[in-house]
């Protein structure tokens, strides 16, 4: 069959607009993720600064997977440093 010459289809302008819209949406998503990671790193540093002067045997609490667990400063500090490095 022969298609009519004026067959409706996405114009190159419309295709380009859709691609720009998709890229802009992806950029916003990546920017939000970056801000969240920066906030997490700042929170980790805040906690590390707060526990630095404490004795390693002192009791502290950490939220792990939604569960509050009791640990010592000596156990928590290395874990926080490692997690901050991964963030």
C-alpha cells in the first residue's frame, strides 16, 4: 500500500522537543540525587564531629535499617567514616 504524502507523524521539531524535555527531566532528577547525597555527607560529618571528643567505650545509638541499635563510639565511628566515603 502507498501511504498518503501528508500522513500525520511526529515532526522533527516535535521529536526534538520531546528529547529536550526528557533530558531536562533527567537533569532535574540527577540534580536532586546530588543534593541528597551532599546532605547525607554533611549529616555524617556532623555526627563525626559530635562524637570525636567522646571516649571510644561510651555508649551511643545508631539507626540501622529503621532499627535503633546500641553500639559504642569506637564501633560507630569507623562505620560512619566508611559510609561517608561511599556517599
